[in-house]
C-alpha cells in the first residue's frame, strides 16, 4: 500500500498491485484495475519510487522473518 495526495491535499492509500496505468493530464491520474481512478499530485516517477520502496520493505521483512525461522 502506498500513500498519495489528492489535489485537495487529502491523503489516500492505494493498493499498488491494483494500479493498471497512470495518465498525465497534467496531474497524475492513477487508473485502477476496476476502472476507478484517483487524480493525485505525485508524478508517475514518484509513484513508481514509492512502489519500489514499499515492495523492497516487504521483501526485506520477509527475508528477516525467513532467517529468524532458520
């Protein structure tokens, strides 16, 4: 899950695995797999970076837990 900011400065948390694509309008329009969308302040590059960081944190946690079990 990643946190993004709507144009009205309200924060929204989305499931990054459900993002289908991001359109520039010039803001970022995050289109979800169910057809719904969110217009946010973050650029596509920022959204991608947040996704990479989130996935990396999950992977690190999984590896730590796996090592603890060994």
